[in-house]
C-alpha cells in the first residue's frame, strides 16, 4: 500500500496542465460541465487531445489508444480535465465507457469503424437510456427493436438525453424480448443519429446551456451490423460500462477547484468568517475522501470488477459536489447568482450530480445490498 | 499508487492478528499485558523503521481499535517517534492544548507531552499524582500528574498535532468498523413487521451513508499517513471526527434499546467514537486548521 505518484505520472500531470493552459479559454471552470458539447472550442480541444494520444491512453493501440495497462494516466487525465471544468463535453463519455463497451462486446468491424474516430476526437455520441416511464427502473424501458431481415426497426422514445443535438451516434438500449422480461431481452444498438425516423427535440430546462433532449424513434431502421453484442444480451455490457460511468467523472476534482476559487474570492472580499472557513475545510475533506475512494475503484477495475465499491464511491462523489455547492452558496456575494458566475454554475452542476449516471438513491440502495449485504428491500 | 497491502504490510498485519488472537478477550481498562507485548514485539516502532512507517502504524492502530484494545498504541506508534529515537519505555500521554484536562491512560503516565507555543515538550511525571475523573467513555481517563524537572525531549508542535490527528483518525476508523459491523449484523438479523430491519429502504439508505463515511475516513487517514502532511492529517481528522459523531448517533438509533445494554457491547465502539470526535478540538478545529493551511497560510 502506497499512495505516491511515479515521476512519470507527475511529469504527465505537469505536461497536461501546460497543455490545458495553452489550449483552453480562461474561465472554463465556471461553466456547467458538458454545456458546449459540440462547440468549435470543445471539438477542437478534443481533436488536439486526440492528436497527443490523450483521449484514450487506456485503450489498446490497435484501436487508436495508448495501450496503457496502468489506470493512472487516464485517471490523471480525467482529474485534470474535470479540475478545469471538463472541456471534453460529451467526449469524456466516449472514451470512459462507450469505447470500452465496444472493446468488450463489439465485432472487429465495429471496433474498426467506431473506436479510432473516438480516440481521434472526431466522434460525438449520446446515450439513449432513460424513457418517460423508465428512469431508475431501467428494466421498465419500452422502446422496442423488432428484427426485419438484416435490420431492426426501432420504435419508442428516450428522454433527458444530454448532447443529442449534435451527436453522430446514439448508444441506444431497446427491448428485443418480451415487455415483461425486465433486463432480459435488452439489446444495445450503435445507432447513427442521421437515421431516418430519428427526431431530436430540446427540452427546455433550468440547467441553462446544458441542454437535454427528447428523442423519438419512428420506425427507425438500424442495421444488424450496428447491434452491439448478442440480441437480448445488452444488460451485462451496460452493467460493466456503468461501473466506468460511476467513477468516470471525477466531479470531486472540479468541486475542489470551485471550492478553492470561492474561498479565495470570499477571503479577498472580507466575507470569509470562522463558520465559512470551517465549512470550507470540511467540504475539502469530503472532496478528498471521494478522490481516494475513486482511486481505489480505478485500481480494482484493472484487476476485475470493483463490484459494490463503485456504488459507494459514486455516492461519495455526489456528496463532494453537494458539500462544495453548499459552501459556495454560504459564501456567495451579491453578484454570484448572475448567469455564468461560478456559484451559479456550481448549484446547477450539483443538482445534476445526484442524478446523472444514476441517482444518488440508487447508489445507496446498491451499497446497502451489495456492500453491506443487507436484505433486498420489500 | 497501490491500495493493496504490500507483502510486507500483509505479513505485519497478519502478525498483529496472531498476537491479538493469542491475547484473547480485550481488557475492560488499560490493557497493560497487551501493551507490554506490543512493545516487546516492536509494534510501537513501525513509524521508526521506514520513511513511510506512519502508514504501517496507522494500519496497526486501526486493527487494534477494531478489537477495542485499550492501549496508548496510537500515541506511542505515531507521536513518540517524533520525540524519541528509541522507545522511552513506560506510558506517555499528550496533554490537551491548555494542559489541564483528563486524557486516556492519564493515570499510567510517566511521561507527559505538553504543547508550548511552537514546540511540544515531553516531561517526566509521577503517575501517583494523577487524578482520576468519573467519565464513561470506555477509555480510562485521568488528569496526568504535573511535569517534573526539565523537558526530556522536544518536537515541533505542528508535527505532534499532525501525528496525533493521524492517531485519532486511525483509532476512529477501527471503532467505526466495529460499530458498522455490529449494526449490519443487527439490521440483518432483527425482524419487525415480518421482515429484517435491513429490508426497510429508509434504514438501508442511512446504513449505506454510514458505510460511505467509514470508507471515506479509512482511505483519507491512510493517504494522510502516507503523505504525512499537516493539511492532509487535519482533513482526515476532521472527516473522521464527523463520521464518528454520526456513527454514534445512528448506530444507537438504528439498534433501538438493545444498543444501550452493556451485555450487547455497542457502547465499546460508540462511546469511544464520541470521545474521539471531541478530542483535540474535534472536527471544527481540525477543519479550520486545514482550511487555514490551504487558503490562508500564504496571506
């Protein structure tokens, strides 16, 4: 047991910070992460990351990755990018779990078609999971895919989909089995968003620039070649992918950075009293606790399935974001709720943290059942 | 970066388990025979053996605390190496900041460490001059005797505070483990309304949040022991103190009246947690110090 970074890891972090300084507009930290998934700034930043081999250092070289066996380079990348406001837009998701799911379950043809563009920063994806009547209860999804020759015909709708407006592909879950089969009979499709019969509509929300969408599928035809994994075998692939998703967004690093900024601003403005100082120290502890737990999950993932610990760590990450948002609000000055201000963005970001990638309550359910081994709730 | 114990660390911890198993049931007060064995077998010297020895000492303190081993192993394992190159023998205690309150094992102390501005100084003291107090927090508490003669050792106060925080947090993690294990078993076995308490989602969420805070405290104190950094130690102590307080409330609330009985034994963890949560100024002082170190020290 040791918690040091190697010389090489430290040098990489420095190099990355310099790159971010040179390539990212100032003030990015005050944005809600993912708010400009397809702006020229985000896309160009990702292309440059891709050119350095820094989008997917943890993927095999054959698919455009860096071939890293160690989890730490990718961890450092995610940490530094989140600490600067996550300028990858939707593309953190591509390299964090969509690509790994394709690596795990894809055909050779799919790997060749989909992975190199992701590693190069040329592909934009969204995920089609939630539906009007299937949120946390994903097994209740009703979108159907019916086989017709070499195609499947998709009908149904997906909601709350981030990034859909500019995406090239959707990582789509649809039901190929009976509606009562719950998780059995769920199949994954790598659906081109240009497919006829797919429509995308923004849903007006209070999240400002972070846009969520309503997707409708009206007899949209997707080729057999774009089915990921076997028919009806999507669930294990999704479960594995979601382990990466749970800890893939080190929100605690962004939160810790926001905390630094709001504390320093409050100190400069003479608003940092004893209660604020104490609360800020406590919030920083919550951020670092989340960081330690996520690091542990990263190491466990390399050796196999981190299992229940990933849910526990995710709950800690949400707590970190919430703790910082609380301090930011307590220390807020007169202009701090103006759109674009750090405290305004932190409030909205913390609201998303407890829901995006699975609700906080679901993490607690799973921690209770799988980590503490408590009986299944009635 | 490696969260798994090294072969050497695993062997060390297995050795400690063997020692504890051979020692049998923990004593109700100061466990002098166990402390003597820990001393004789070198368990108080872990932090003296290697530059990263504070982490090994923290792992040992966690393990001892989980067994409710009532010894000053935390202070001896983590703080004394700052003052003494070799084990000075006897029992040492750390006086509180004002040097006047009761401390664990105060009645045994032949050495008392006192904060004096920027330094901490160790003095000889006479255990027969110690004054016991009536306090029911499992640790045997007493106001140690006054310093006798000149200081026999000195160290920077900040370093003593740092290592003391590691010791407190590691001790808390062991007690958190003990309390959470009892709570989990109780929620699994105790049935009401025809099902185990642990099947009620309202209680599951509370237990799960406790689990998050126990693991958070564990890895914070371990990483803080590795860095042996002032701010990290203060953050770990702040988080552990809050986790300790919360566990004291929640473990009792979820246990019902059973948790109050001496025969059941939950109090052996929760009363220690309450004590640890107020020691050295508690979460407020730890968090405020950490915040000053991070944001105000350059100012």
